[in-house]
């Protein structure tokens, strides 16, 4: 009695509809995926890359860049060619702690920030050093560039007695009128290009579908039995 009450009301195969539904859903998803055009990974890559690149450009803090210039000047009676060599040397030491330690006082930022966001460049033809600073504010970028250039000039003046070459301010940094970081449109375009490239690579490496096999041959009906001879039919009757 207990066993009959326990199984009462449960039809045989009660769990089959759920499994059958999952099978049908999987079949539909596979059919839809198979019906997508072959170039769909390329389009998806372009769209995803454009969204990612544009979002990065919108969320990233704008960066401003300012540049200050100093020029190496040889002392009287010194070979002018030596100024070019010392300009190269001063360009290398501009981001060292001995220079940045003084520059941080005028810039109002730690020396580690100056070391990270200040770059120098020299020319092989002119005894000039370009000090470029990058910051989140245009005024701060100009202050950082001028501070490092000023500290470098003072450092060169302290050693001018031995080197016979000094540094002078050639041009102060000007506050930039706009950010130097790429806008959201450009980062979106770069992201779309990268996404399209990845999508194209996906098209090249994806497994190709095997060609459909030959169709099943049509069933040929077997030969029908021959009719009985007329004499046999009459004999039976």
C-alpha cells in the first residue's frame, strides 16, 4: 500500500520532457549559429573593438604635454663643438635624482612624479635639450617642464668651471591649448581596427565545414513476381 501511494500520480517518464526541452533548445541554438553568415566573427570583432576603444578614450583622464628648451653655451675661448657633446650629456642626466631633487620644489610634485612624467630629447646637430612634461592639467605640465629645465641649468652652472660649458633658458614651456592624449573617436577607430584584425584571424583559423556527403540513393523497388501460367490457373479452378 505504501509503495502504491508513493508512486501514485507520477506518469512514466515524467522527467523526459525537461531533457527533451533541453535537447530541442540546444538544437535550435546550433541551427541559429549555423545559419549566421561566415563573416559574422569579423563584424563582431569590429563592433566589440570599437566599443572597447571608445570607452577607453572616454574614461581615460586627458593628458597635457608641455616642452621647455635649454641651450648649451660654451665659455669664451672654448671649442664650440664641445657644447654639442655636453648638451647630449646634460640631456641624459636631466632625469636623475640630483636634478629632480631641486626641480620638485619648484614644480610642487614629488621627484618620483617628475621621473615618471618628464622626458628629455637632444639633437645631433644643435646643442639644445628639450624637456617635455606630461600631466593631467596644462598648467602643471608647463610648471614641471620649466622646473626641470631650471634645475638642469643650475646644475650646469655649478659645474661650469670644470666643463667650460653652461646652459641657458632658450624657451619656456607654454601651457598647451588641448590634451595630447588621443580622443575617444581615435581610440574607437584603433579598437575597431584591432577587433577587425582579430575577427579576420578567427575566420582564417576556424575549422572549415565538411562538404555534404552524397545523397542517399533512391530506393529501387524489387521486381514483382511473375503472373502464374494460364494452364495452372485453369487446373486449380
